[in-house]
């Protein structure tokens, strides 16, 4: 691949290289050369490469091209995926964002209403179709059936997995001026680099002008700081909003490389970010995660095959054996899930890896259903709390059998060391 396919300019600013493409979007494009001392790149550079080329359809291809030229990206593909797809960022911050379920495609309505009531919010795994209200806020069955008919023909939505989310009413600033859009709400975008806020501003650059008050800023920064550290990515854009009840919640996370600055002052944003990139003060691991978080450093079941796990799943002799098997399958699936991104979609390696991941997902689902049933029978399955999922519901039951939530992994209550 030719790097010129992706960009129309390539330059360094101090200790960072920027690969840029003009998109024609005034809310994204920025003339770095007018504001910084830039040196054109004519051959390979040692500096990490930041992408500012708009929405990136083939991140793996861009990264491969850069590496073939002897350079490396600042944000690697796995990190990009972790902050640009809801299925990856949601589990890390689910306590402070609306409850969400991910589907490969829009499911039958009866499957949705098992977990959600009307209205609910629908979006693609990566993005909405320009906040089109009829494709986001689903208030009744007829609207859902219409969306199912539209989804497959929509060029923005049809290639994405589906995220269905609990609808949380937000503080609305304007619900009438743009009837085809979701309501203009009291929402803000925060840009972070290596755990520090670089700049923030209103999310909506249409509708009435608004700004975050000084009195609200500390509470919002507490939320965005928490999210940035939980995400553990270098350069996220974090969108937050105020609910009608006065609470602050996280709406969405994106890779800041692709994100428009919306109501953020772009000069302030890039001045602060370029300065921070010169320092390259990487976050210490102990500062990235909340107390109690476990880092899975190795394969939790390196020698167990999925066939052996199925045998265990069908032949357990006690609830403890069932719970132990569920924990093993849950942690194994979580550990291997990202391996799919090591291979190009459609290759033999990709299909083989996908088959293995899907097989472990199937046995985990089977065991999870059995465990949930046991928890209900013992009266230890808590009601689902707002903006939380099954793990929170299972905490008391799992503690009864010796496990706690290690922020995505089930770990033994007596485990003091990272795994």
C-alpha cells in the first residue's frame, strides 16, 4: 500500500510525527503548519506517528504500511479498537454509562425486550448515522421493525455490529430545531492524552450555545479522569452528559485521532496535546486501574481444550464444580477474545481463530445460564441495577462460592496478586 493513499501531508513536530489528510470537515481539519514548527518527512522517522486522517476504515492496513516503512504508530490497532468500538470500551466503564448489549445484527424484537423496555437507544458498534433520531431512539415496536428494514441498506450502519442501550433521558437544550436529530443535550467532549485532560468543550456545535460551569467542572473531571484511567488508552475522546436527574454519565468513547473537536477550542487542544506528546510520560500500570482490578498476565486455562470443558460442563457433581467451570470458561474467553485482531479478516488464520473464540463463547454461555439459574434458586441473583450488568447481579452468589469481580475477570476471594 502507498502511504499517499491515506494522506496529503506528513511532518514532524518535535518528537512526534503526524500523518495528515484534509477531509473537508471544518470540525475536524486543522492546519498544523500554521501553528507549529513542522518539518516535512521525506524518509522514515524514529518518532511515533499520530494519525489525523479522518475516519480510518482499514487501521490494520495503515499500521502495516507504516511498519513496512520502518516506522510505528503512536496508537496501535488493538488500542484503537479498544477505544473506538463500544463492545471493547463498555466493559471497562459500564458502571458509569447506560446498560448495553451487543449483537452481531439487529435481533428479533422479543430478544431485545427480554433486557430492555421502550424507549431504548440503538447505535452501531462504532457510530450512529449522524445522530438520526429514527435510527437511534426506538419508542415502539413499529419503529423497531422499520429500523430492521433500514439497517441492512444503510451504508454507515450495515457493516457494524449493533449496540442496544438503556435509554437515559438527558438534560435537553433543544428538542425542536432539528427534528430529525436526537435532542440537543447538555453534553461535552473531553480529550485526554496519557491520563491527563488536554481540552474540553460542548459536544454540540449546532443549536443554542452553552458551556460547562466552573461549579460543575470538578464533578465532571472526576468522572472523565476515572474513565480515562479505566480505559487505559493513550488518546481517547470521552463524551459525557448530564441526565434529567442531575447525574453525569459517559455517553461514548472514541479514538481521539478520528474525533472532531466539535465545540472544543482546536488551538488549545493541539497546543496542549503536542506539548504532552513531547513529554511522553507514560502512565504507570498501578495508576491505570482501580483497586481490586486483576491483570490477566497469562492464559487462564492453557492446557484445557474446549472439548474437555464441555465434558466438565455436562458432568459437574456440585454447584462449586459448576461455578469453577464457569469461571474458567469466562476468563478463557475474555483472554483469547482479542486474538482475532492479530489476523486479517477472511484469511485462514482469521477463520481458525474465530472458530476457537466462538467455541469458547458457546461453552461460556452454556455455563453462565446454569450459574444464573442456580443463583436464582438460591435467592442470590440481585435485581439488575441501572447502568450495570450481570456481573454486578452475580456478586453475592459468586462470593458464596469463593470468587469476586476483578474488573472483568472472576478471581478467587483470597487472591491478592495479579494473575
